[in-house]
C-alpha cells in the first residue's frame, strides 16, 4: 500500500472502504480504530 492507512480514517464519518480485504494492513488499522471508539 502506497499510503499511510491512518490517513484513510481522517475526516468525517461514515467512511466506505471497498475491497479492503485486498489490503490486510488497512483492515488492521480500521479494526483497531473501531475497537478504540468502543
């Protein structure tokens, strides 16, 4: 992946990520962010 996955989470929500399964590193960042939000 050529971009910092944390950048994908910046800005207003909700966010739609298509084909996230092709980027496991991105999914890990998103999952941890969701867990942190409770």
